C-alpha cells in the first residue's frame, strides 16, 4: 500500500510540476518562466518524460472512468411492493431465509450462505457446507439447489439466477466463520 501511495504522490508531484511549466510558457511568471525555459534547453529528455507522465495519467483516468461506468450495481436490499406500500428486505434477511430452508438437508450451523443481488432483483446464491461425513454430495447438492430458489421465491418473491454449492471438509479445530476476537495478552 505504501508503494502505491508513493507512486501516486510522485505522479501528482510530476503532474503539478508539468502544469506549472506549461502555464509558465503561456504566461510570463518571471523567475519561474526562465527556470522552465532553461530546463527545456538543457534537458531534452524532460519533455519526453512529461509526455509519458501525461499519457499515464490519461490512462489511469480512462480506466477509472470505465470502472465507474461499467461496474455492476450490487444492491443491499430488495423492494417488495405491497398493497399498503413498499417493504424493504435487507440482504441479511435473505441469507437467513436461505439458511433456514436448508435445516432439513444439512446442519445450518456449519453452513454459510452468501447472496448477491443483481440490478434486475435476481439473486446469485453461494452455499458453503462443511460436512464431516462427506457422504451424499450429489443428492444434498441437488436438494440445496432446489430448496433455496423455492424458499426465496416463496418468502421474498425473489428469482434466483444461479445457486452454487461448495462442500468443504472440516479441518482440525477450524470454524467456518472467522473469529474477529483477539486473545488476551499477558505481559
């Protein structure tokens, strides 16, 4: 991260230096104008260096514009229209609905469900199941792929694009959800 910040700082300093140099050629700024004229006569490579810097800044700006323009929209909640008004269903509630619908198939405490919403109010579901026995993967996977779209359609009237099921084997003393708690330290 420090390297990226350093490169950005160098590009900004070079850009500011170049802009002041270009402006000093348009307007007479006294000492600044003579300084930049002397630089341009003594160091021809400086002109090419600033061309590279300007093209780099242009490429970065075009990439940033493209990312902003074409980035897919991810929503954090869906909106259900009812007779009395609108109901907002957050993403966490949808994940809970999907987890509860799996209680007959797998142990829901060892199951992680991630739902991504598209701009067309459709869901992409990813289910991660930790199974110690590692039996009946195909039948459980098919049941999960059938159960989750039914539950989401019934409870939230949400269509599902795709449902991805991943089975993992439990590692020794590893939990599915990462713990953010830090242990106490003794000095």
